[in-house]
C-alpha cells in the first residue's frame, strides 16, 4: 500500500508540474498575442483619411525610414558623380562642389516623392501640416528660407566657389564650403567664420579669385625732396625683380604719383599669382625690406612727416632764459 501511495503521489506531482508549465505557456502566449494586437492597432491607427486613402502610423514610420534611406543614397550618388567628373574632366573644384550639392538636392527631392508615391501617401495630406507650420513659425522662419534660397542662387549663379579668397565687411578669408543656410570661411588666422548666405547677395563682396588668381598690388614709397627720381625708379624696379613670386609678365611699373607735402610719392605696381591670403602680405613685406635696403645703399632717404612752424609778429620776440636758483643745502622749513 505504501508503494502504491508513493507512485500515486509521484504521478500527481508530475501532473501538477505539467499543468503549471502548460498554464504558463498559455499565459505567455496570450500576453504575446495581446502585445502583438496592440502593436498592430497602433501601427494601423488611422490619423487622417484623405481622398479615401487612410494615413496610418505605420505608413508614416515607413515613409520616414524610406526618406532617411533615400537621403543617404542621394548623398552617396552625388559624391560618386562628383568623383567621376573630377577624374574624367578638368573642371574647377568649385564647379564640381556646386554640382555635387545640386545633385544631392535633386536626388533627395526625387527619393522623397517616390517614397510618398510608393506608400500611396497623398501629397494633399501635407497641406494641413504645412499650413500649421507656417502659422506656427510665422516670421521666425523668414531668415531660414531667405538664406536657403540665397544658397541655391549662389550655387547656380556662382559669384564665388570653394577655394576663393573673399573680403566682406572687412573680413577676408578662404571659402571652405557653401551650405544650405550658411557659408564657412577660414581667415588667415585660422579662425572659421559662419556667414549667412543672404549676406553675400545683400552686401558688397570682393572676390580676389573670381575669374583667375592673377592680381595686381601696389606699394607706396615717399622719398625726400631733392632725391634723384630716376635712380629711385630704377631701384624700385630692381627691388621688384629681386622679390620672389613677383611676375615678370606683366612687367612691374613705377608711377611718380605726386609732389606730396613732405615727400615725392612713388607707386610700385606689381603682379602676382595669388596662392593664399598670407602670400599677399608676405610678398609685400619682402618687397618693402628690399626697397629699404637698396635705398639705404644708394643714399636715398625715405621721407617722414615734417612740420615747419612760421611765426608772424610785428614786434621782435623777446627770448629770456631762466636758471634754477642754486641749492643752499638747507631743508625748507
């Protein structure tokens, strides 16, 4: 009897364990089904119905995923096209950079429209969102839109390109990139400036390298009255000939500009091919060193401002020299 009782207890214990495991499986399966139904419910939740086509949460998520993937593909395509053009043509780097950005904008727009069409998302559904954004942002978005449109105009009209040397509002630097909203410029001090694109259309901009890198510079020199002017001209041309990176063609030129108040004014005109902003300052500095050395060797004095004092008086001017009283060696009381 005891043996039969033990066997029965074992069977009952095993059945209870099996029943407990089965119950857990049923509970877990039910929870999984409930979670799946909730996810499906959220995924198929209808946000809006436009022209008989439901706009669900799932379609929005898929559209966002496709648009983000399309932007990445557009970026890769634009870079690939720019790389192929750079290898197979001799176009300027600025033109290729501008073309790459335009290709990216075009591909991004096409992928976005294709994603919306593939998912059967009506474009009219975004008119409500666009109106809400327009009312929400209001005047705050004007500058963003203005700078974005200005960036497109800069890429199409190309008054400047990557690598150009620009001067705007007294700041000078090299264009590193032209973005959708702003342009990044690096100054000779290695300081990066981010300038809104609209500034380049609204303000006066000096582009030193718009057509080519050939620029003319001038150095002004004033020499003392009575100095040999033809000798001074000869020395100025010799200084230009000795200075590195000053071009032989077009030839340097010396102009006798004016009879100044304190000096005879000469202008030395030179041509150079501008490599970077520092080159311009360095070449002019070397040229001034050479001019100073040659003038010192020839005995020509570089003039400095002088002032003559003329006194007009009907009577003789009395001049009296006073001396300090001799020291007595006593301390004052």
